[in-house]
C-alpha cells in the first residue's frame, strides 16, 4: 500500500513537473521575445526620408510635421531675402528684375506661407516706386531727368537734341 501511494505521489509529481515545464518553456520563450532589442527606425536627411523609416517604411507623423514646417520656413525665408535684396529702387532693368523675382517668388507661396512674409509692404512700396519712375522716364531714352527748373530745361534740350539727331539720322 505504501508503495502504491508512493507511486501515485510520484506520478502526480511528475505530471505536475511536466505541466510546469510546458508553462515554463512558454514563459521563457515569451521572456526571450520581450528582451529582443526594439527596432530602431532609420531616417534620411532629405525629402520623405526625413520622416519615413528607410528600413521598415513606417511614417513618423511628428517628424513629418517638423519637416513640413522646416520646408515652409525655408520658402518664406527665401522670399523675405529676395525682397530685402531689392535695395534702393531706381529705374534700371536690374532693379526691375529684382522686384519681379521677389513678386514671382511671393506668388508661389501658399496662403498660409504668404501670411508669414514680414516685409511684404517693402515689396509693394518698391513696385509703386519703380512704376512711378518708369512713368516719368524720358520717352526717348528711358532715363529719368530732373524735373526741377534747371532739370526741366535740360530735359527740354535733351528732347530737342534727340529729335534733331533722329531727324538727321534719317537723312
């Protein structure tokens, strides 16, 4: 009797150990899986690679928002720099090119970006000044002559001289 009780106890104990070993194996596997290092995302320096992992393709939306904000800022800063580069307005074609380039760049911005251009008034003043200079330029040579009393006389002689040269040039 004692021996059958010992056998039953050993049998139960072995069964219990087998069950425990199965659970222990599963637990050890789970622990091993949990201790694997997490995937480290890799990002590039330009374009979409700044916010899409080059290894797994995951989109990091925080990085995406930061990249888009940086792009917007760079575009706005470029327009601000073009407007600042206009400098003193004169009637030259070089000045016209600077004003035109600044206006074109400004028009390419989104409405939100346009609101961030801090020196738009400078561009608008430059456009008005340039148009006023062009409207008062000599219709014969394109230059701007002084409209004061002495300058007005000079402008009259300039016009007469132009007509005489033009007349004799056709002879």
